[in-house]
């Protein structure tokens, strides 16, 4: 099935899931089938967040790629809560990536997989950190505000490192972002 894939990335508790729920509801109201690929990190059996490793990042990326493939065959629109590049940002934020061997086969595979998979997204939003928004106490999140700030900083660096074409998503522009995404879906489905 030919489908469009829209991803929303960024630090935790920045409005990604809320935006995707709104977008999914708007698409379904229009009669457009959509499938949401949820953040898979919480299902990872390996260390994550502050203890993120190359192996846990590979697990998350590989699981994400598989789930995204499935979603693109199940619906006209696949909505992705965290594109593959986010796993790299969390790896870098966890202990600042200082204890990892980035010349290892696993690290090279991780970087290549992220780089090779990024062009499969038709639209990527990167959520902006608004420190006035509290960290949601759910999904095993780290409630440390300084860690969330570091994750947001690493998101910026990672999106730059992998040259991810993205649009900023913030509370102030969420409605405009939603309308833009709906227009992109309309354009893609009409061609």
C-alpha cells in the first residue's frame, strides 16, 4: 500500500503524543485510515534513558523500523511517535554518550540504519522544549528537568548531525502544524 509517513520527535513531555492524537483524530474524521506507531522505548528490555546503550538504541531503532513498515501497509497514513533519530539523541544524552565505543560495529550499524531510514519520512516535526510544561509522570520517564533539557539539546545536535529536514512543533504553533500536516496528507493522497 502506498502511504504517507509523518513522524514527531523530541524530548519527553513536549507534546508529541498529544499532537499525534489530534492529528489521528482529524484524519479519521476525514475518513483517512491511519496507524500510530507508539514510542517503543518503554518496551525495550535493555537499559534506556540515562543508561541508554548502543545496543538498546539498536533495539529501539530496529523495532521502530519493523513497526513503521507494518503501519505503512495497514493504513494510508502512518503516524510515528519518535523517528529513528531520537534513539541517537537519547543515547547521547544518557551519560552524554561518553562511555560508548562509537567505532564499534554496533555503533556504525546504528548510525547507518538511522541515516538510511530517515528519507522514508514524508514529514518530520521536532517538538520544542517548553520548560513550563511539567514532565508527565508516566511510562517510566525520568522526572529530572535537567535531564529533559539535556535530551532536548541532544535532539538539536542529532537532527543537525543526521541532517534531518524537520519543522518545529511548539504549543504556540500546534494548530498551524496540524493544518500543514493535513495539507501534506491531502496532497499525497491526491497524487
